[in-house]
């Protein structure tokens, strides 16, 4: 690449990113505009130094892509930038019910982080857990890969393989893991009586149908003599905000469940409908870092309305309205345009839900064979957590006993 061509590439790359930033100037005060211009100047200086001083000729397309995705990740770990070709693929595939591996992902340090693996999915059977990171998909590095692009790569025809390079929690060396895509079935709601008259409801995923199943389970437990409830939404990361609102309303007969608002998105409040509440039993909600989106809305509503205790670990932080914003070149930014807030006014995506009764989960010691697969079934390990001997369940029972 000659110097003149390189100059045009660098200039074009800089302009593309600058265009995204300049949009934020509109409607801002003079002081705010001045602050944004300072950041733009810094960005231009960095690009100039990359052009003139980097040890070898840089791939400015990669530099631009990295800058765009890094900027998006800094404000929204679920945001994506897709070029025109990628966006056309995204539109073709987004409404198709394609097979997958059962991973819920977000961006973390430029790579893809695992928020949760749906129980009994190919990813869960391979032992992928919250906190693991995907270094590569089918030989393609995930560094600066758009989240939407990664999700498309993981999907395909049922029965076809997908190769992952995984950096596991407490196992820093990358492991090659081969998964076979499958049609993902959301796990059923589980319920039982534990301890002395305490009803336990385990929710691993949410959907409108599963919210109805929770209602049925709670009503059955009350008929069986339950006097208190433990609702376990640890590692529950599927479901829409509407599912979380509907779930919260089962336990709330008054008060605000959540509200949503954005810079150009008018505030909308969601208040409890007394007719939809099904129980007034004292309750505790169990959370961890894999609790996300719908389940977070429910946990925040229970805690802020003082309807029950939230016990466990801080949740992941994901409850937002995301929309594609088209660019002049046919590309798109998929960005959070509004956030859901707890009744006390905290943006769930920013802060997660911090339990009033904190306790860390016991570390699960998982061993793997030479193929990177768990020696012990992850289902067996999960089931061990859902008993009275689980430290988090124990803490919840103590919290309920103490009122």
C-alpha cells in the first residue's frame, strides 16, 4: 500500500468513527460539545501515531473495526456494529429458528464472555459456564467481533459442528471444544417442598409459557402446605423484559415493578396489577452473576418493594431496549436506546441487582478429559446446588426464618 493510498484509508477510517461521535454533539450544550471535541482530537492523534510510528504497516480496516467495537463495548457490552454485508445476513437469519449451542453472550475485554449456558444445551453439556470466554469460533478470532456476528456463527443446521476455542474459568490455557448444533429447548420449571414448609421453585429460563408454569407451581406448593417461598433464578439469562415484568407481578399486588427510558425514548412505567398477583407468602429470591435480563427485573422489583429478600451474588446487568440504527453505507449499529430501571431508580444494565443478603456460591471443581469435556455431568453438579445443603439456599432459609 503506497503512502497516498494509506493516507486515504486512514482518513476514511478516522472519519467513519468520528461520524459516530459527532452525532452526539447535536442538541448538546457548548461545554458538552467542547468535551466531545477534545475526545475527537485525542482519537485523531492516536490514529496519526498508529499510521506513522507502528512497528509495521497496520491493517487500517482492522484498526477501524477495533475502534468501533471497542467504543461500543465501552458503553454497552451487548452492542454490535455490522457492515452492510453482515447486516444483510443478520436480517436474513434473525427471524429463522435455526439450531444453536445454547449460549447467552456479551462482550468482555474485547472478546466474547459467557453470561450463561442453557441447561442441557450442547454448551452446557460441554461444561461451559458463566465467566468462560470464547477466544475463537470456527478458527475465527472473536477479538473485536460484533456480538451479533458471533451469534450468527454459532447458529446453523441441526447436527452440524461448530469449533470453539474456550478460555475457561480458573483454566487460562485455551481449550478446543467441538459442539454439535441442536434445537434448543428451554428447561422446565422445577418445584418441591424443602425444609419445614418452604416451597422451592427453580427457574432456569423464562418465556411467556414458563411464567405461567411458575404460577402453576407456586399455587400447587401453597396447596401442599408451603408457608414460605424460595425462588431460584440463578443462571437464568433468557427471557424478555416483558417476561420479567409478568414474573414479578405474580408476587407483587402493588408498587412499581420497573420503568424504561432513554435519551430519546420516553419513560414508560410498569406497575403491579393486583389481579395478577397469586401469592403473599414471604419469599426469598436467589441470584448470581448468571442472572440476567428478565430475571433481574423480577429480583429488583421484589427487593426494592420490600416484598422479599434477594440472596446471593450481584446479577449480570442486562435489561434494555435494543434497536438497529442504520448507517449511510448500509451498515448498522445495534445499540441500547433505553434501559430498564429498578423501582429505586438504578439502571439494571449499569449496576445489576445487588442482593441485600450477599453470599458467594461454593466453587464447583470441574474436571475435564483430554477432549475438553467435563468428566462429571454439569446437570449433576447443578442439581447438587439445589438442595438444603446448598450454602445459598441455606442463607435464604435463614433470612426467611429471621423475617
